[in-house]
C-alpha cells in the first residue's frame, strides 16, 4: 500500500454512506478544577479520576505506561494538553441517542468528580487561570506541540491549554453531497460562533469578546477558515490541500518527531531523513488529517468545530441545529447560502467573536440569519420525525436556541451576568 493523491481521494470516498446509514458523532471538552484551591487539576488528580471511572466500565488507554485516556465500547475519554478531558462519542443514529450518551457520561463523571473534590466548568475558554498556571501531562505529542505551535500562531498555547469546544461529526452520501455540506458548514461558521458563544470571561475579567475561544482559534497555527473552503471543494481539491499542508508531527516507532520542516508531500516522496525516509501509512495519513485545525475539516466524515463548549442546557442544541440543516433540510439551506460572498463570510467570521449577533453578513445581522436558519433546522428535524420513548421528535433540542434568539442573550451574556454578581466565578461551575 502506497499513500498517494489517488489513495487519499479513495480514502475520502470510503467514507460515503447510504443516507439510511448516516450517523452522528458528538465530541465535547470540559475544564476540571480542584475545588479546594480553584486551580486546574494536575495529572496526579487526573489519574485518580480515571481510576475511579473504571467502576463504570471504562478501560485505561496508556502511552509509555502512563494512563492518558479511557475507552468503553465505541466511546473514548481523552486527555487534552492542560488536563481538559474530551468525550469522543460513539457513532449514533439520532440526537436522542447522542444526548442520552452525553447524559450517561456526565452522570458517571459527576459521581467521580464529587468524591474527588473536582468542579467541572463547561465554557469555551478557561475563565480563571493564567496560561503559566496550568499543569501539563505526560502525553508526548503535547511537548512537541508546545514547542512548535507558537511558531505559526501567537495564541496557539492558549488554544491548547485554555480552550474547550464541542464538535459534531456528520456523514455524506456522495462526493456531491460532501461538496454541498462542506460549503454550508463553512458559510455558517460566523453564525455558529455567535449562536454558541460561551467564553466572555478571561482571567476573571470581561474579555470584551463573546467567544474569546474563537478569537484564539483564529490566531492559532494550522487553524482558520481558508478561502479555498468556499469553492466547490471536491475530494481531489481537499487531497491537494492536505498534501501541501505542513506536518505537525510523525509517530515513528512509538516516538513523536516534529514535522515542522516538512509538508505531507515530502512524506509521500520519502524525503524525511529523521525517519529513514520511510513512506507514510494510512495511520500517518489519519494522524495528519487530525492535526489540521481549521474550523471544519474532512476525515472519512465532516467534522464541525466552531462551537464553544457549553453546559447541559445547550449541549444537545448545537448538534440538533446542524443535523436539522444537514440531514433534514439540506437543499433549502444550500439554496440560502449559495449566493453568499466568501469575502463577506470571512469578514463576518473575523467580527463574530467580538460582535456576536451584531455582526453584519450580506446586509443582515447574524441574529437574522440565526433565526432564519433555526426555522430551517426546525423544519428539517420535523422532516426526520425521529421520536423518543415519550413520542417527541428531535425538535425539542432546539428550545435553548429559540430562547437565545428570542432574548438576544447567549450563554456568553449569561456568563457576564453571573460573573458580575459573583466575582469568584462559583456560578460558572456545572451544577
């Protein structure tokens, strides 16, 4: 097996699924604080937490003898650079199942964190800690990233150690279906930033941003929203994009090696001396795809990455919103965005972290577009008409977003309000 451009195109094609078999995957990250001193938890505490989760059927994932995550069935808990933890959920059929999965996970997590005096914070950016106060962990790749990432983006370390996001993974039924969905999700990034903003407090002060997390990601190495993503980006064009993209690191004989001098093309051409000029495997390709930190990206599915982490009130709302659009009502939303100007979208993308709903896009503010899209999503979830045991369909998960739009008040605004009342930020801990 030789990794080539043709192989990469086939790799993306292998993700094509029949619409009947479309799945939903949700990933969400959490900050963890020691309740005794209000500091982010260290690795020693992480290990205790992971051990305690064993009783709920989670099995350890180890690297060089160190526990760095947990696995249960099709789900993983992974450890992020500043000891944030992330649930990477199973591939599920609908939002009811995905939301139930998150509920069960958070129930288990809270049993453990309570015993260990750990508080959970579900925000897009750490509201308390300075960068130099955050402990690290023994995951090898993070040492390399800490050295190399700042070279390409001034807020890269903030991204690694002080942000948390919610991601949604969705499928495509053909290359054409991928093209449409990818154009939609990139066009909607400004709206997504405004609607799911939840990071307005930084180092115990108002940041003057609603989504400071998004501001950070805009100034992170390997991130952003490339103009290329607004073209009819097919598998071949995306393959060209990732082939010419710099390598972050290479895993070789269980050791991580910096790739910052090379592109993936150099790897394909056997030009990396540090690994004996060996050629890439599919595992190398998969690793490379997962280290491209754009607002959306392609693996064997599309990954949406523009939402701030939020608490239980809105955890299922973001996935429901996008599933209604992309699985339930694709043509209507595609027709809406297809005439949008890419430069105006990118300008809105740059403005949205600060201005939120007041950001202008195509002569309308983002509140208008969020409201319009919510109606389209509601219709889409109605079209799907997938019921829970109580006979309710997935529309129920949009209630939070309807309140946000009706009141023009996002989670970020609520955070500012809570902070103003209580400067020690206790109101920001998950209940």
